């Protein structure tokens, strides 16, 4: 259970960081780096959480 929670937490942190960096790359010139990073940090986990959950479930089924 500890491994699952650690993987979930790291996945969430990774999706927030990835969303912020992606927001800066995509929209930094148009709306400013700070706002693009803020929006990316908020919207990045939307896809990241689903992917992390599917990955954890797949690994748990594979190990069983």
C-alpha cells in the first residue's frame, strides 16, 4: 500500500511539473510565462491523474 501511495504522489507531482513546463513552452510568449505555468500546473494533472491510476491498476493486476 505504501508503494501505491508513493507512486500516486510522485505521479501527481510529475504531472504538475510537466503541465507547468508544457504551459510555458506552448503559451509563454502569448500570455506570459507565469500565467502559462500557473494554468499548466492546474490543468496538467487532469490527464496525469487518470494515467497514474491506470498505470497503478495495471501493475497491480500484473503482479497478482
